[in-house]
């Protein structure tokens, strides 16, 4: 898949945890806008790829470029402002309110520790409003439902004002109401920033994501337009199952069914 002037380039990246190889010669690019997804079984390398991109895991080979420059040559403080990650599992700090937790997303922008500006506070409240959680802003985060917690985590990630967001299973363990609310919100946000989500539900990818990368055993086995990738047979290969594809009469998108 050819992308002109990509925001993020992953070039021939391999990585290991000790002696265990988790990524093998992966090459991908992400634009400055758009909703992309990563598909693959558990252990296929999706989270490891996120960790490499954000510097939490050092690649054994290859490189990551941000706007054409190797991230190893760039200021980590600057990168912390433009690249954000929302993990699948996170602990919301006990005792903090929603608004306090969201404001923590502004930390990379603070001039000194524990000193948010009025602009930081305004931005935090803007993201609270965007995520539709204004009515619970004063509540303690440990009192929230699963869907409310996920929206709060998303608001915090948005408060960072990144140029690209990496989301690890953003709709995992949520009921259909919150899944749809979050996916529709991400789809709208992706018109202005780049969003990359690791997901398990292939039909979610088909409905909402314009591009898809498929990983298997740490290797990239398909990458490109989501509809073409899903129709290509890559899903059967990646998940070791027999599937058939049909066009959804309501969305016009390709959906998969397990035979």
C-alpha cells in the first residue's frame, strides 16, 4: 500500500522479547488522517508493534520514522506530545475524578510538573465534551461502568492532542451500545487525526476502517484497503479458520462468516 508523505513509517522492523522473536521484517505506513486497523490472533504481534512504535520495545532490526526522520534521532518529549497509546487494560487511579484523570493527558504539555495551565484545563473539558461524559465529570473513576471508563480513557488520550493514536482493543468487553458509540466517535475523529486500532472483530474492521494490516506469528501477511484485504483470503490464513465473505446489504461492506 503506497502512502505519499506518511506520518509514521515502519520499515523492515523486527523485535524480540529475550530469545523470542515477536516481529519479523514488518513494513507499514500510516497517513496523517484515517482509521486503520490491525488484525491477527492473540500473540500475532499487534501489541508488540505498538510497543515498538512508541519506544517501549527496541527493534532488533529496521527503523521507525516520524515525518521522514528516525524517531531515535528525535526528542522523546516532543514525540510524547504527538504519538499516543490507549492500552487494552489500564488501571484508573483510585480517588480521582473523571475531569482530574482526563487532565492528566495534558502532562506532556505542562511547563512544570503538577501545573496545568488554563489552556490545559480548557482542552481537557473539550475532550470530555467530545466523548460525551460531561455529566459524569465530577464522579470518581472507580465508580464508573466499563463503557464510561473506556470513554474516560479515550478522553484522556485525546487530551494529549496527538497526531496519531494507537488503540489496543478499544471496544473489548463493552456492550454493543458503547461499542457503537466509541467506534462512531473514532470514525469521526479520524477525519482530523490518524487512528490505528488493534481489533479482533473483523466485521468491525470492515465497517469502520479504511485500511487494514494483518499479522500472523509476527509477520505481516496482508496490508491495504480493508475491503480488499478481507476478501483476499488473508483472514482464513491469519486465524486458521475457514470463512466465507458476503456483502452486507445494509452497509455495502464485506462481512465474514465462519463456515
